[in-house]
């Protein structure tokens, strides 16, 4: 048998107990000692006594947990009792005993061996209350380990730094358990609890679980852990994911359910590794999504991230980073801070990184104490940023009350959805241990709250601000901690209670099931439980999580402190944040910026560098626009609309064509009308003076020429107005056939003149006269042009195209095309040009006064078209104007070279034989 004796000072229940092993001297007067199996424990029974706590590990226990084996005197006497209330009662009795009763009472204590499983060390079980079903509570009431030195044994570390937030959360669980017991929710069954403090340290969390589950001082090893039946049927907690993860692994092995209220690491949703882990909050995937949506809402895309160097920190970073990337958010830096080693040094390094970065928004996934240290560094240098709080510290009043907290800048964040626990505030105002139970944490809190000495009371009794600190109360906890954030503790306890109620088939009056059930059955019941608390219905999903959401918090200045206020929500079903913008008091009503680059205004697009959030802004090109800030690419204007470079919208394009009301078309129409009138006038003169020798021989050919020119002028009119496919075909065909007819007639006259010149060689003249068939030649030459036009319109048809104007903004030129390949257009003009060149050569060869009109008219035509070709090729929008001009010049060239001189001669009566003969 192994027996250990521990003494704890009455005034300082929070201190680590000292094991008094193998003393070599007898205790002083007024003290009694007892030796059990080579170990001596003693208890001082003077006015300020120590309290003796004995721990025995029996070799065998019965169904009640009691074993007795007697050996001479006080030798082998061991008893193990499951209900620690007896230990508490004994302690209170001992405090009032006189020294002469010490030996008697000590003997009774040893004989009874009253003991709870978890009293191996007094610091392990800090609070308990008896019950038919025991619930374990893991709660890091202390958040730091002092003198932690790995690899050094024995372990001399101690838990320090009392955490009020965790303390209140633990009290919320205890209050809810007491509420359930008082309400008769489980008829005939009383819930008890056993609370252990892991001190925010993963190894100590495993130690807590192991000590609570230990049987005969050690963990049981079974081939099938579903048959393991410890007195503790379920666990609540732990607060931190870092400590929940190792405890969840152990509890999953033993098939014991664990329900957490704040441990949000995504890894804990893996039911293959954490089979029995449940939580009444969403996992960190949704917190990462909520924060990313919040950042995107304010267009903060250049941020810094600081995380703890533990499982929680690495997990939340892995959850947050991809969701931030999906929202177009980039990281200027990411820093990890140790939880245990060189914490302050790592905090200072993180602070330097924040100061040196141009990111004005920093996301902190740290613990409260780490945030406090970081803000201290920020306050020293008046460094202001926008801080995004994770749910780990978004409601921490200790930070809100820091000196100079308003200097750090604006603070927003997420928090689990909170609520008010009925009767909890009154419970905190009248704080005391549960009836029949013990709570060393309440004792420690009151010692600190009322400034009582942390040594023994007999050495400094005057330091307490009240006569009896354990009976004193006030509302300090309500002012120091946001008690609404402990609401999830209530939900977690009710989840376990409902699962027990379903498992034990409880009615309104009784529960028929056995309270000594196997814990794995409670796991199955929790998976299926669907319950209502405070008119809200809850259930665990397939991963053991709740799918509720988050409150969006903002800290606002209140004097020299800050207060938090709910300004919005993130609901998982909606996958987005909903904010009350009027509750967010930005300076000058302007949202601060946090960007790697300045925003690209409307009318520009982002030219992204290697980092997607770092870019330059370039104007949208013509025909493109952007009407929003930070557009990745400008949008193309729809059909019929366009824009200028840098525009934020598109305008309807103007369609340009040769409108009837425009200046140039008016000039063209005037020129055409004059030309046609001249031709009509010429035709009238010719008809009236058809017997005149000047025109008598060429009257018909001249009339055909006039007809061809009229057709050509008609083609010019078709160039005006809004073009369409038939008009485009008609304008080219009319000009081609009309002017070809005219040139064919001129060619016939040139041939006739050329033949007359060959009179010096009668033989050649006779041969050439065979080809002097004027109407046949005119017909054939015109038919060839008609065939060219037909093939053109069939195989290379003309059409209408709208092309951007090169000279007018936001204008489309509606023009006739001359076919995709210009074969027909080229063939038509080349054919006319060949006829014109042939006319010129024949006339020039037989140059005389009669051939001068031919020479000059053809020169004018060829010159006009040689000027027309390069402009036509290079200036698309000038093509109709150039072609019209060339046609007009050619037509007027023929009129004034061929017809005008004859009008003058006819009307003035000048007649010569030569002229008569020539014509």
C-alpha cells in the first residue's frame, strides 16, 4: 500500500500542497503525527492549524469503493470513499478541535480513509460536489505555469495568474448544474461535478483527465474501453483548443464524452481522431470565413496576422488564410507567438513587425494575456492600428480597461453568440461553494479580491479588508467580466443533461435507467440529442458542432476605457456578415484603408504584380470602361456603345454616313444637279441642232455618252444617305456601267479619228475600217463591264460595315464595303482605266484639234483616279467622298472637254468644214 500525506494551509488553499515524507523528528508540541507504511504525515493542532489530507491507494475495492485490510496497530488500514463531502465535513470539524482531540480525530481519519479519486494532489481537484452522476469540469482558472522546466524532475512548476473570465465560465457551469438539480429536471437524480485546473497547459490537461479517471491510482487498461465505467460520466471544457486536443484524444480512447464551449479548432471536428468530442460552437472554419467576410466588407485587403504557436494557432491560420484568399485579401506579414517560452520577447518582435508594416489592419488570434502584452508595446510608441479580434479576446474587459487602451486604435472582432443566464448575476453577487461541496477557486478569488494575505492568516491577519473574506461578496465579477459570454456553458450543461435524460428514460416524475451507465452510451445520446434552452433549439451536426454563428463586435471609447457592442452578425446559413453601419462610428464617417496599393478609381483597371493585392492602375482603353473601384479588368462596351480611354461608362455611338443635310452631300447634290442639267441642256441643243455639221455625224454616240454620264451621276446620288446592301451594289454598278458606256463612246470616236489619220497608207486604212463598227464596239465593251459587275456581286459581294471613326470620337462610320477581297472593285476600275488609256493613246497618236477633247478628258479621268487610289486605300472613312469626287471630276471632265466647246460653236454659229468633216 502507498500512502501520501499532504498539508494545505487553511488561509491559502490556492497554494500547492507540500508532501511531508519521512520526517526524522517528532512534531513539536501541540502536534500529532502518524506513520502509515513508512510515511509520516502530521497535523499542527494549535490556534492556526494545518489541515491534514490523506491519500490511500487500496489494493482491492468493493462495489462501493471501500476496502479494509487491518495489520497490527495502524499498519494496513485503507479505505477509499467516492464522496468527498465527508472530507469537507471532516475538515470543518477539525478546525474547531482542541489539541487534546487531535490524536483521536487523526486516528478516525486514517481509519476511514475518506478520499476522492482526484485527491492525489490537492491542486488537481479544486472544486467538487457530490452527486449520483458526476460531471468533470476542465477549466483553466490559472493561465500560466511558473517555473516550468521540461526534462527536470521532480516537477516544481506551479499554476499562477488567476483568470477571471475562465473562473466565471466555470462558475456558470456549476450554477447551471445546481439549477438543474433544484429544478427537478432529472427526477430523483442529482448531478455532481469535479473540477480540475489545467492552467492552460496541454500536459496538465492530460494529467487532469488521467487523475480523474484513475482507478486505484492508475489508469485502467482494457482490451475494450467501452466496458470502462468511471464515476465521471462526462467532461465539460476545456477553454483552449491547445488543451482540449490532448484531453479529447484521451477521452476518445476511453469513450467518454467531452463538451467544450470555446475550443474552436477545426481539427476537433475530425470524428475519426476525436470520437467523443462535442462543442456548442462552430469550428474555426466559420470563424475564418466570418473574419474574411468582415475584412472584405470594409475592403481591407492588406493585413497582418498574429497567431499563437500551438495547435490552435496553426489550425486557425490554416482555416483563415484560404478564406481570406478567396476574398482577395493578402497578408503583409504573419507572425507566431509562443505560449510558454520567451513570450515577452516574441511579443516585442511581433510589435516591431507590426510597426514596420504598411498594413493598417492586424488580425490577432492570441490569448487575452498575449494581447495585453502586445498592446502594452503599442501604447508605449503610440502605435495605432485597426485590430481584428478573434473570439478568444473580443470581449475581454481586462483589455478594455488597460491604461491607454484608446491609443491602440479601433477594434472589431467576432464572438460566439451570447445570452443572459437566468439568476447567474445574483449567484455571482452571493458567491459561495455548493452545499456539501468544496471550491478552492472561490476561496482563492475572495482572498485576492479582499486583499487578504497570501501567506498564513496568523502571520498577517490585518491585511484583509473584511473580517471574513469567505463570507464577503460584491458585484466585482459583474463589472470585471462580460458574464453573457458564459452563456454557452449553460447550453453545454443542458446538452449533457438532456442526453442523460434521454438515456435514462426520464419522465416528469422519475428516471428508470441506471445512473451507473457506460459513458459510451452517453456519447450516442449526445449525437442524437435535440433540445431547447431559453426558447432556442439546438442540436449537434455530424461533426459534433453547433452551426449557430457569430456576433460582430466593435469596441467603442468610453472615457479612458473601451466598451464592446454588438454591431452585426455572421450567420452560417447566409455565409455573409450583416452589419448595422450606423453603429460603427468611423472618424469623419470614413472607413479607414488598409491596402498595399491605392484604390484604382472607376475608369481604370488593376495591373497586378507578383502579389495580387499590389498593383498599379491603368486607364481603360477605348471601347472599355469600369464603373467600380478596383476592377480587375475593364468591361467591353456593348454593341452600339463605346467609350474613350479612362471612361466610367459607355455612350451610344453616333453613326456617321453622308447625310443629306451635311455640307458635303449638299455640295455633291448641287454638283450632280448642275451636271445633269448641263447634260440635259447639251442633249436639247444637240437635238435642236442635229443637222449642224459639228454634231450631225456623232449625234447618236454623243447622246449615248450623255446617257452614260447621267447614269454615272445617278450612282453619285446613291453614295449619299444611310447605306444598305442594295444601295451599295447599285452605286458601284451604276457608276461602272454608266462611265464605261461613256468611255466606250469616246473610244469609238478615237478609233475613227485614228483610222482617218492612216489615210497615207490606204492598205492599213482599209484593214482598220473593218473594225470600225461603233455600236458593236460600244455594246461589247459595255457588256464586258456588265459581266465584271455580275461576277463581282456574286463572288465578291459588297455590303455595309460599321467601323470606328479615326477622326470623330465615339462615332462609327457606316460605309459600303467593296467586297472582302476587292477583286470585283479592282477589276471594274482597271477595266475603265484600260479603256481610258487606250482612248488617250489613240487620240494622242492622231493628235489634232479634234482629238484634244479626248486627250484632256481622259487625262483628267486618269489623274483623278490615280489620286483617288492611295487615299482610298489608306483612309477608310474618306472612301465614299474620294470616290464621289473622282466620279464628279471625271464626269465634268467629259462634259467640259467634249460638249461645252460644241455648245459654244453651235450657239455662236461658228462652223468650219474641218469641224463638220471631223464629226
